[in-house]
C-alpha cells in the first residue's frame, strides 16, 4: 500500500501544496476517491545499461507497451527536474482508454531498490515513474491534473519485482478558487488547441513545474472535460527534441517547425489567431473572454471522451452554451418553420428584430451562423408571406454577417445555403453590399439568369466597368475558382457593352492574358477561347505580319501559351503568319525573361 513506500516516510507530516490549493496529505478530512493505476518505472539498472522499463504492473499494459508510451511522449532532456508529462493511451478491446502522468525526476528512492543513482560522470540519473488510470475513473470524479499528480507522487513500486496495480488516493475536497496567473493566456491556448496544431509556451523558465501543470489544467478547464481523454502535454520539452508528439508544452526556445503556435508566458495580451483558422475558433476565444470563470462549470459535466483531432469547431459549438436569448429565438424559429406556422414565425422575426435593435454585437456571429446553417433558416421558405420572408432574411444577415457585405460574407452565405443564394435572399444581400463590385456581380449573377438582365442590373447599380475589371485583377486568386469565371465573363461583357474605348482599355491591360491564367488555372482551352474573342473585339484585322510584331512587342502583353495559341488561331489560314506568331511569342518570352532576370539582379 501507499504507506509502505520509503519515500512516504520521508515526507510524513509534510503538507505539500498543489496548484489547485489542495494539500498532498490525503489523510486530512475530506472525501477521497481510490483509483487503480497501472504503473511502470523507467531508468537504468547501472551506469552501463540503456534506459528500459525496470519494473511495471501486470495489467492491461505490458512492459513493451509502457516503453512505447514513454518513448512516444518523450519531451527530450529537461533542464530542471522534476518535470511532468500528461499522456493518453487509446482504448483496447474490452478496456477503456487510459490517461497517464509521467514524473521525470532524480530519484532519492533509487537506493532502496538497488538502483544506481549516479552515472559515470557523477551526475544524478533521471528516472521516470508513469501512472496510467482508466479515463472513466477520472471522469467519474472530475479529477484534475494537480490532484492526480498529488496522488501519484505519493506512490512508487515498493520493490522491483512487484507487479501489483497501485491504489491512488485522490482528494475530492472542493478546491479553493485561485486566480489563474495568466487567465488571458489560458484562454488563447484553449482556443488555439482547437486548430489541432501544437501550442508551445515560451518564457516560462522561472515558473515552477507544478505551476505549469496547474496552468495546463487551467487550459483544460476551458474546454469540455472529455478532451482530457486525448491530451498530450508537458511542463517542459527540449527545443531540439525531434518529432514531438505533444499537443501543449513549455519550452525555452522556439522550435520553429512551421506547424506550432507559439505564445509567451510574460506577454498574455490578446493575439490575432491565424488567418486560416476557422472563424468559430475566434468566436470561441471571444466567448471565453465574455463568459469568464463561469465557462469552467459549463464544461465540467461534458465527460464523454473526445479527440482533439476530431473536435471540429462546429462540434464544439454544439456543446458551447451561447447567448440563450438569441439561441431561443433561432430554435423557436426552426420549430415554427417546421410546423409551417407563419404567424408564429412572424412573432419570432419580431423578437429577433428587437434583439438586434438593443443587443447586437459581433462576438457571436460565427455561432449564430452555425445555428442558422443547422436549421436551414436561409433556405427558400416559400410557405411564408413575402414580407415575413424578407424581414427574416434581413435580420439573419444582420445577425450573422459583417456589413457592408463583402466576398467572404457571400461565400459564407453560399456555404450556408448549399448553393447560389435564391432571389429573395440576394435582394437582401444587395441592400447590405456597398463597396465590393465583385461581390455585387456574384449576387446579381444568379444561375440561369439572362446575361442581358445582369448587365442591365449592373448598370442600374452604377458599377463602374473599368473599376470592376481592376478589382478582379487585384483579387482573382482570392476568389473561389468557379466564381472567377462568372465574374470575368460578365466583367468583360459589361466593359465591352458600356465603355466607348473598351478596346483601348483591354489593350492597355495586355488583353488580360495574365489574368486569364488566374481565372482558369490549368485550362488552356478556356483561356484561349476568351483571348480569341478579345483579340477579335479589339482588332478587326487584317491580321498581318506587322500586326503580329506590334502585338508581341507590347510590353503590357504577357505572352502566355493561351495568348500565343489564340493569335495563331486568328492566322490559321496563313502558315507563314502562324509561324511568325510562334517566333514572335518566343522572342517576347525571351525578352521578358531577360528583363525579369535583370530586375532580380538589381534587387539583390
């Protein structure tokens, strides 16, 4: 039993404080849970031996299993000891998944087990005690990491030939509420963990390992409890360690592997999340900031095992308790629409309009969009009176989207609806769109709509044709590929139909040959077809040798493969002129390459 360990006698009478405010002396009054742990001791028998499992329990895990676990989550050589690593092992047939805590330390108990305490250089050897507890046992009692460590530190194998499972006595007394030393940093880390990329905390060298473990637990308290079933974290990791399998760790230097988020312990100021992050992750961070300490109690009972790798932000939002006022409205709207109750739907729309008039803020947009998508609230709701439909779409767009409406908002609506927005929804989107010409074209260009109607609508909207083309040139690569083609074709038709000197404008822009490579990436035929039309529009002919030479000498022209093919098509009736096209295209590319090389040399 625990009391038989020599190290325990050495600590008798001590009251070892832990990060959550509880004493390590579990003999004190208060409820206690007895958990059963499988264990292993890792180290060397002598100075000449390699590291190996010196002893272990005989349970679910074999000595080879323990060696694999310790090796997989090896954080490298620690600068100071003790250090703690939290890990997990997947469930096996007939057994639950396990959560483990590894204690890396210089072992004062080594002499009692006949182990060598010092290596050949006189340095203390490092031993690792690993304790693995079935996750359901932890979840049943909502055990925190500091409490688990407190129980584990009091236990070690009484002899190297022992194979019995160990009881861990965990205090269940309510912890004192201590202020986190870095609450904003904990919120940032919790949000970044949802990106599934590792998070490294720098600048914590002077923070005791127990406090670092407490901080890791603080981060976990801001996430559903079930994520503890898949956490790998360490109070220290070497910046030169290879192939770290840790999801959260402290380090003294930036490993800079390109895939890890890095935050500083001493600079827990608000950070901008990576641009590629799901917008719901940013919303989650804002929600934590607004909710404060209450967030911990809201997540405490979500104990079903969860995996970080599969914990999508949308799944988190299903768990997240949001602004219940708006959620109630959206839930009631969904029910009313499902029941085809137009009167009740109108009442819910009015409730939503009142909320928008008094309480609207931007922090919940991602969550509200998630709910709107889940309930299909932006679909074609033909059973509603036109006025109710219009008011509903307008309110939902104001609730979940930034205004003025831009391209990102258009894509979010398209994703929400599952296709191009329908007519009534487009009309409300147009009311909120004031600056993005490209977005206005996409909203106007509904599938199967007559092109002449779209051009007339753009003219009514007073969209400047030249500015539309310029905007497309600037942002083409940021658009989804199907959107690029729609905007390009309409922009060129609009320019040709509305601008008197459209030919000169197209010539000045090099016939948009370079833009077409971005609009139709890899599709040479699509590029050639459009360049053929543009060249015929600008040049009525005849397509003579002089025309060909002037065409390719124009410094604005990018002699792309499609441009060469289009020019060759125009001169297909004359093999001599076609050959001249290919010759001039090659010379133009050579000039362009030399010019670019000279510019690069000057820049260096």
